[in-house]
């Protein structure tokens, strides 16, 4: 394949990805780790080139009125590049899922069955203004034996193009196909749409970004999608909740990093314990600058709160805001969660065994917790190493996704002439 | 909920399904088995009513020029009802996947993690003219704790309506929500389309039927889909293939049940062994009435063959026809399979260890075999009991699907006040 991408057609690119995927599927762990180390090294060696391209994107962003938040996501600097390079080396240290035996058996007729993990093949990624995702997804895909086709969006186009060139030269150095990692940014929005319909070329598509982006990929894609969705995360303080735990867990879940999907958004409190728990819990939040949006019963106990509207219950603030509602009992808490949860993470603070078990059984979320901060819903915290994302869908993967979630399986049947009777 | 479905709106029906799913998710295995036994019994007790409705559908089918094959699929009789009832009892005997612990660990901070199997929630099924699927899918969904919404198509509308009524009365008898199993046939094609877009109501959609049906569901659905696709299944006879095994396996794979997806469609033979293997292998097929569509080298060795066209290589005959091609080596066989396979099942007949391993590693199909008939790709043969279908996609499930493939998972985290540092 020619190294200059401009002259290459969309279909040629995807065909090259499929061919690269074939080679990657049988690459050894050592080969893949060599390539990853070369990428970690190349990201640092090419710092000047990468930052120059990033400056261009940032200047365009300023001209086009890109929000301060997006500009911050878009920005790379020496420190961030070092962290990205380090993250790639951490993926080197993780176990390779390919070839793992999931289960197996010997049948009565002597056939030997094993179900083993195999790469998906070609993974597509659609994301926005986050050049770190370019490196992250490329490294995770390579380690799990997948080729990857990236659509990183116009705002980061220059940065991503240079990053992909850097990755490709590292792949060449390490003897793996350079087409293992490709960008289709040069095909614009039309390319993104073609990617969503590239059945037979792309095995799975992972959108990362805003709810709008994810919804549009889900609506338009005929390629199977793994969704990493939003988190309207709840904590319920039961009447038996320990005060100290309630204060510490609610504070940690809301304040430690409010901009992420596992941060607390809505606090539910049992009416019987609200007078005991709410004032100290909310006072502690206020110390950290949290704005409380409360229902009428919350306002009685904590007059500093703003009145909550219906919209608050379904809002993922991602900021130092929290919605608070007093409920009569566990049933009302479960009803509220059923109505407003995005099925990401919910936690109950309680010392009552029966209600704890009911909460765990009846809340239909990727992660359900007792007496723990919702901030623990995280691939790193769960011990998976690098995180592909947190799936809020039920198909294939649910909750934090590690490398095994980037694989499919294959049944291997070894016989000695068996036929079916 | 009212028992008369006609007056109920589409959204009301799906809301009722969600509520039923909540109850099913925490139903015990004993409760679910009681309901399944009641269904097995009710199918037999209501034979007259079911067969009367089926007669009406068959009469409509004859009037509307339904093909003989579809009429046969549509037809129920006493024997088929007994077999259906028996199949439900076999599902009673299978282990309940719900609550199974997939994996777990204790983290350094004392958090206890377990990943457990939970029902999807609401499963949608879209199929055509096959009333047996109504019973099968309903029973499999119930056993795995799922509510199910059925769209069985106009041709079987009367039969399916009565079957669902019979199932619902059995559910009521057993104390499970009658809305656990519903049909939306009364909403016609528009209802099928709404089902495909019912995100938040339906967790997974399983199309069963023709390639056209499956492709249209994949294209239109925003609900995640599990595909059960076609099988253009290959066997490759390597130069070291044992003659007796080759004759027996090829015959079994083609002739034992030609109308199913795991039956052989294309035979590839190494050129060096073609003179030794092809004449006896094809003579044995001819004895069973198989028509051979061969390439030029096959025609030289077996003049009875018809010349194969390009179309033959991508045809799933599902009949007593087989395409045969002589290839120079394993590479050419792998290239052919890569180009034409539907990634269902492929088998190599060989005594060469290195080539066997290469075939297993490089063929990208749900099931890859050495020295065994492709007819073994089957949930029953694999020991899964009843079969949901054979997935030819890579997401969530690949190959024969049993009850566990009708479940998702949930992470349960038990703490004692842990917060993230």
C-alpha cells in the first residue's frame, strides 16, 4: 500500500485494514508489544511535530469559536504526551487476551471443543476533538490483535493525522503492517457515514464522545456498535445508613472528579433519615462548592438549596451540582432510579441486609454497589488496566471494558473422522 | 393489564413487557420451570384451537400463493405439537443461567466484585411463517428470565395469536405476568418497524428467517441485534486427507440434512490429491442424488459434474447440490474461503499437523474444524440443550447460542464505606 493516504480511496483503505487485521490476528504477543514500545517511543521522539500540528488545530478552534472545554480536550503539551506514551507502556504490561480458552469440553463422540478468544478484526472508532483517544484506542486495538480505523473529527484533524503517521512509522519499524492503524478523517463527514455502513469491512464500531455523537452512530450504523453512554448516577441513603459513610461516600462520589460519567448526579434520601443525614451530607458538599438542587422536602432541611425542576432528575451535570430528593421508602427510590437512571452505576448506603440485597437485585444498571463510592466504576479500579470505555448497553459488554471486551470468540473442533448420526 | 390486546396501544404493550421483565428478572428457577411445564401442558390441551387457527393461516397461504416450502414450515399437526411441547420440557431440564457468577475478585481496598449473569430484560423476535419459533423463543426467553415481544408475520398471524393466548393463560396459571410473552402482529409491518426502533423498551432483537429479513432488521434497527446468518460452508480436502474420512465426512456434511445452515455447500480439494479423492468422494454423493457443480479441473476428474459459475461459489444451496473446486494449495483454499465464506463453519480434512493448525488459526469463522463433519455446529451437539440460533456475528455471541447467550451481566460491588483516593 502507498504511504500517502490522500490518493487512496475509502474502500482501498478499508481493504488494507482487513488485510492488516489478518496479519495482526496471528501476530505473537511479543510482536505486538514490540510495536507498542515503538509507538510509546515515537510519540516522545516526534513531540515537536505533534505539538506543531496541535497548535494549528488549536488556532483553527479559536477561530471557529470552539468552547474552552473542547479546546482543553484538544490541547496536547509535553506533559500530556509523556502521559500518553506511559499509557501505551502500561498496555504492554497487560495480558494479551487473544488465544485465551474461554471454555471447552470433550463430547461423547470424541470431538474436542474449545472456545478461544480471537480479535474482532477491524475496529472502527468515531470520536471528537480528543487526540489522546487516537493513541489510546490504537494501542488497545493493537494489543488485542485488531486493526483500527479512526475518525477523530475535523477539530483535531491535523494532530490526528500526524499521530497516525507517527504510529505507522513505529509499526513499520516493528514489522507490523502500517495499515493496522488508519485515519479516515480526510473523507470528512461522508467518510464517517460510510464507516457506519461498512459491514464486512468493519466488525465493531465504538463511538466515544457526546450523547449526540453516540445517538447518531447508533441510529445510522449497520455495523454492530458498542455504546459508552452517559451516567446519571444515583446514591440512595437508606434509613439505616451510617452517617460517617454517607458523608464520605457522597462527597467522594460528587466532588473527587465531577466531570466524569461515574460521578454522582442525584442523591435520594429516605424520609425517616433525612433530618439526621441530609444537613451534614449537604454541608460537606457545600464546603467544596457544590450547588444543591433539592425537592421541597430537601429545601426544608437545607434552605441553601435551589429548587429542583423535573429536568434536574435527568441531567448529567458533570459539574459541582447535585440533585437531591427525599423519598418515602426503598420502593420510591427504586421507582425514581428506574425512571431516570442511564443504567451506569447506582449505590445504596445502608446497614440493612434485606434492603441491600433488594437494591442489588432490582436496580438494572451495569454496576450496582453497597456502601461504596460510585467513582469505583472504572477499568483501572476494577483491575483491568487500560480502559476501552464503560459500556451502558447490555450486548457483548456491560460496565468497564478491558482488553478481553475487544475480542470475539471462535469455536475450535478437533475430530478424527466424526460424522453426525 | 387488560387481556384483550386489540384495544392496547403499541407503547402500552411494550411498557407492559418492561414491567413483566422486572418481575421475571427476580423470579426463581422453580417459578420459571412451573410456568414452562404449564406451557408444555397447555400446548397439548389446546390442540384443537391451535390447529383450527393454523388451518385458517394455511388456507390464506394457499389463496395468497405461499410457496410449498413456507406452507410446510407454517403447518402444525398433532405430531409437531407434541414435539413442541417436548422441546419446552427439555428447556425445563436445562440449567438456569441467571445469577451465575462469571468472575469475581477482592480488591486491595476490600471491595468485593462479582460479575453475575442477569436477563437482558425484553427480547424482541422477528420471524416469518414459523409458529414453532413462537413456542421455542418464548420458552427460551422465559427460562433465561426475559420477557419477549414477538412479531411472527402475517402468514402465521392466526396461529401465533392463539399460541400466545395459550402461553399467556399458562403464565397466569403459574403466577407469572401474562405480559411476559406478547405478540405485536396486530400492528402489522409498522409495528415491526417500531419494534426495531424501540430503544429503552427492547434490549435485544433476534431476527430469524431469510437473509432478506435479517438484512432489513440489521439496516433498520437501532436496538442491538443478534444475527443468525446464512452458511456458505466449506470443507477442504488437504493432500494428506484420509480417503475413508473424506468420503464419510463430505457425504455426511452434504446429505444428512441439506436444508440447514451447517450443511456443506462448497468442497475444495488440493490438486495433488484430487485424482485420488475426488472420484470416490463425488461418486458417493451421486449415489445420494447430489448434483455436482465443478470447476474445469473437477470436470476432468468427474465428467458428470455441471460446470460451476461464479455464482455457485457464493450460493447457499440448502439442497442436494454442491460446488467443487480444485485448488493448488492451502493458500488458495484459504483465499477462496476468505472471499466466499459467510463465516459460519469450515472444516479441513487432513493428517498434516502444521496445515491443520494454520487452517484453524487463519479461517475467520464462528466454528473451525479438523476431521469432522460441519453438521456438528449445533447447540444440541455442543451440549447446550435448546438452541437460540447460530450467530454469525462477532459481537456478544458467535456460533451456537444457548441460554447463557440470552443474558447480559451486571457488576455487583460490596463495600464497607470505601471512597476513591
